[in-house]
C-alpha cells in the first residue's frame, strides 16, 4: 500500500485496549475515540473533583498504544493502597495533572502521548464531564455508568443527562477515515455512548468509510444476557436511528467444556451467531478463531489474532480499490 489506511476505532474500557494492543503492530494510521462517561472508582472521583472527562479508559488506551518499557506501563496502571490516594491509578493522576497544566483533557492527552511514544492518536468523544443514563424496559431510569449495569433489568436505551457536544477533532478524524471499527466491549457502556451525540452519528453515517463491528464472544451480565449477534447490531442501529454496520466479525472457536460450565453457572453463554438475522440486516458476517482462554479459565479476545483478522480484511478492501 502506498499509504497507511486511516482507521478510527470507537469504544472504551478493556475491549478497546485489547484490540488496539494488536492493531498497533500493523501499518495503520490509528485514531482511537474513547467514551468518557465512566463515573466509578478513581476515575469518578477525579472527574467530579476537577470537572474533566473521565480519565480511566483514556489511560488504558494510552497504555495499549504506547511503546515504552514494561516498568512505565506498570507505573501507569499502579494503584495506591493507602491514605487519601487509596484506589487512585497513577495514570489517572497523571492525566488529571496534564489536563490541569495544559488547560483541558484533549491537550493533556496529546502532551502525555508524546512522552509515552503513543502510536496514533487518542481522542475523547467530548471535552466535557458527562453523565450516562439508562432507561429500562419497565420505564425506570438510572443515572451513572457504574450504576446501570448493577440493575438486573433489560436496557431499553441509554442517553446523556446533559446536552453534549462532540470534540471537533474527533468528528474530523471520523469524516476522514477509511475504516471505522466499533470495538469489542460493553455494548451499552462502551460502544453506544460514543453514538449518542447527533453530530457524531452524522459524521459516521455520512463517512465513506467501511464500518466494521467486532461483536463480543460472550454475553455480559447487566447488559446483554440473551443477546444474539443480530441483537447487538440492532441496538447500535436503534440508537443511531439508521443502519450503521457493513461488516461484523465474530468468534466461532468452541469454548472448552469446563470454561463453558463456569460461565453457565453465572448465567452467561457465548453470543449466538444467528446468520439469517444478520443477513436480513444487510451486514456481512465473518467468523474466526479470535479468542484465548486465560489461566483463570476466562474467555478473552486474543489481541494479535483479532488484529490480524481486521488487518487482513482491510488489505482485501485496499487491493480491491
């Protein structure tokens, strides 16, 4: 390829970091757009105290895209265990500090990214402190990202308490993207929150980029128990009020019996791949072996396997141009 394809990856939480850890190994021009509505733990305290976008997911993404010594990564993820700093992550404190020094979180991210030799760009959805709310199937409403997943009810929709404005540079990279990837991760608290702002939805829907969704391998308690792949896609489309996805990547590797039984005891199953319903939505399906089983017998996406699948598909599209 004559130039690196411009890839925008949208998400938050651990899932986005896993995907980016793999994608940074490939010749791609990466921009990561991160949801900033987390209000729990260290992130929530700093967000409220300094009235800044939540730094936690930004910290994790920064670590995943950085090219630094392992000790620096451990330093950023280190959590204090005593005193007034109990529970605070060092990376969250650093982000809060540079945001205060530079005047805002966006400039703070850029400054710290240079120090940590981050590949690509990390952009928050917004430069504001925001509150995610959820309405459940019974009509009840709760405020706060950390609260809504604890309510044992089916989520109808999520929305922001405030009138939120997307960061201009975030909209710019979306409009200029060759590929837009909706990352693995929590559907209602990591992926869809990035799609709740009118100008963001408009930028994505009018972009000529191929839109790829990487569906979770397992159901998630509090969010997607009982969801099939098509239900994930429908939830995204419903919040955007239009079809958004061209291509969906799913895991089709068999879960070992002991791991399957462990998840079943928690009321969780692998996400069902309902091919006919996916086809009816006009989405192309691609099945791959993209998971690993951890020592603690948990299902996790493998960063290199997953990124290899994504990059291979991008190559196909590039050579077809």
